[in-house]
C-alpha cells in the first residue's frame, strides 16, 4: 500500500467516525451546528474506498475541503454562541480536516494532477450568481443528498439477496451513490459563495450526469436479473429523477451565465503623463469634482486641480506625517489622519483654520460618508485597530450615540488598513479580515481571509477586491462571505488596489509596478514599471495617480498615468481547462 492509499484510508476512517458520531443519539441539537445535508455529503465524499479512488474523486476532495473547513469553524463559533458542549463533534470534524489537509498536501502524482485540474478549472470564466438562483440550487441539492441517505439504507438491505459474484458491481454502484452526493454538494458550495467558475461547474455537472447514467445502467441490470428487488428500484427511481432534473437545471444556469453574451477580456495600456518630486507622499483621495488631495511627510499637502491639470502646494495644517486624507464637500476643507490623531483643515471661508480631535492616536485610514449629518460624517481607523466616528459641527468632535450617549467607536482588530463606504454601511479591512459595519459602527458581518490585507476597494455594487503579500481576492459584501482567492505568487507584494472599470482593478506593488487585473480570472491585462516605491493609488476617470517616494530625499512622489482599453481578446476556451 502506497502513501496515498494510507492517507486516503485515514480520511475514510475519520469520515466513517464522523458518520458514526452523527448517527448516535444526542441531547444536543446537532443540526444547529452541522446541517444533516452537509454532514451526509461530507462523509460521502470523504469515505471513498482508497483502492477505487480516481482523479475525479481527488478533484472533488480538493473542491470540498473549503466546505469542511467552514463547517468546522461554524460549529466552533456556534458552540461559543449557544453554550452547548459539542466537543465530540468538534474533535471528529478536526480529525477529518487534519487528515484531508495531510492528503491534499502529499506530493503524490495523482494528487498533484487533481490539484492542477482544479487550478485549471478555477482559471476559467467566472460569474456572480443571483441569490435566488443559489437558493434554488441549495434546495435541489439538499433534496438529492437527503434522498441519497434514504436510498443507501434500502440499497444495503437489498444487496443482501445478490450473488457473491455481483459484489464488485455493487461496490462500484455504492461508490457512485456517494459520488453523486459529493458532486451535488460541491456544486452547492460554489453557488453558496455567490460565484461560480464555468470550468468547475461544467466538470461537476458533467460528472453528475455520468454518475446518474451508471446508476441507471446498474439498476436496469439488477431489475432484469432479479425479480425480487422492488424496494431497491423504488429507492433508485426518485434519486435518478431528482438528479436528472438537477443536471438540467444546472445546465440551464451555465447557459444563462456563460453562453449568452459572455464578456470578452480586454487589454489595458498605460502611459506616463506627469511626474512630481517632493518628500514621500503617504496618502491620496479624490474629490467629487475630480481634484485629488495628497498628504505626506511632515505635513506636506498637495492638490491636483483637474480644471488646470496642475499640482499645487497647499498651506500646511500640521508638521506630523499624514497617513490618510479625506476630501470633504466643496468649500468646507478636508480631513487629515496623522500620527497624533484626526485634523479638520477648514476651507477658505473659515480662513483655513484647523480643528483637531481631542483623542490622540496614529490614524491609518479615513472615510467620508453621507450618513445624514449637515456636512459629512467621518470615520477614522487607527494603527491600534480602533474605529471612531466624527462630526463636523463647527469643530471636529466625537459623534455621540443617541442610544447610550457615548462616543461611537468600535474595535475591529490589531490594525485598520482601509475603510470604504458601501451603501449605508462601511467596509473595513483589518489584519486578515474584512468587517462590515453600520452607521453606529455596530458589526454586521466579519469575513476571515486568512492572509494579511494591505489594500481594498469596491468592485461593483456587491463585492470588494482585496490585496496583500501573495494575496488577490474578492469578498461578496452582499452575502458577507469570502468569494475566492485568485492565483498570485507568494512573492508578489501588492500594497494597494483601486477600481479601474467594470470588473477590472489596478493593483500596485511596493517595488513600483502597477498592474491591471481582470477579477473574472485574475489575468494580468496591463503593466507599467514606475521605478519608485509605491504607497497607494487613486483613480479619476482615465487617469491614475500613483504616489509614494523616498523618506530620505525629494524624489518622484506622484505620477499621473493615463490608461486606455485596447481591442478585445476572445474568451478563454473551456476545453483548454478540461483535458
């Protein structure tokens, strides 16, 4: 027995142990921690006979491992919330997860081949899915998985009447029943995330179709040879019927998403337009009129005036380094985030006077929202992970909550990296998670990412793009869920990201490269090396403002780059992803 079979054997034993654990009576409502359908599908997918495992089985394990990871963490979180003791369930899930991780990390040719297949499938066209479609997929998938569970009990009784010579056929048939449950569950997981890859869904759906065909052939063989298996046939018929309906439904979804006007990819061309030298620039923010405000070392402030196309120096409001800036409505000035707190630099009408927040902390991010105040509502994020809301009522003051009469604050992690308004909420990147909060700074949802985030921007109306060291990913804000991680080399150090057009973003490395990235598949569709240290990017229409520079001397600190879209490129062929 080789190492792969040993590891698969351990996975099977752990899956069988979980199934036995779930089959025992319990005073704890286990379904509150792990749904019956997820439990059934996970144990079906991971209890495949090691001697009969094929490439498709290994690929499904790769695809389902995230579902196992999510189930483990959900059960652990729910235990803390509900107060039940579910240590046996958690131990069984943990043991299974460890064994699966050990398997998928094995340097075995078959396992590596399956991983390469999954990676190729994940590089194909990708689409967001409407909530009602995901719900319908979940309903049909859960129905099939439940029916599999019922059918398995009848099948185990019926095969006792079969000849010993038929047992190999029976063994393969029982494996196919498990494969059906696993494939349907894997499809459901993709739709639950709100994003599907054409290659992955086609691969899984075609697998379901083949498995159903084999099940039908076996049931026809049994019905012809044995006249006393009525219960067996009656158990299989509804399973085949539901499965066939599911295959057709998923096929229709694939057609709607990918075959009716699939958008083409494009290429982005960059051209350097203007460069400016100064001490290092650490922050930038665009105003509604297209002007761009920049803040940097020792309180230096510059403004790009769209009307004239020129950079001008703005009178200093502080001698502290400016790590964040926020443009306010026309005429009332701007806000600055420094090592000593938040400042409001007022407009000309107020003689450019400065109002400083009483609370002192190093600010790392700012956002200006439209939460109904007379002028604007300000949210600051600090290097220590605190969020605070500020009001501009003659001076910069802490916003007091009407509920408890206290300052509106929240702690979201060790350090806040980015804040962006989203509808009537804000989205915050802190450490290795994304947090969505309401206007009272109450947390609505938290999305763990698992890798440190250095930059974030909105991506359309429902998503956010995130970047970091070896990280390019997408968060579905509407669902409050991590959609996916796009392939990036671990050495790629993305420091900032900004929206360019549609589902294209511009990301920057600290070492000076900017890249246009297609978030449908992670493809790099444009690049420019600016030969400077980059701190951030701001986009205004067809212009990019890349800022950074040197802490030691006056060097290139702001570069205005023009971009344009070149002729389209045809869509990627799925046949290249599925050998």
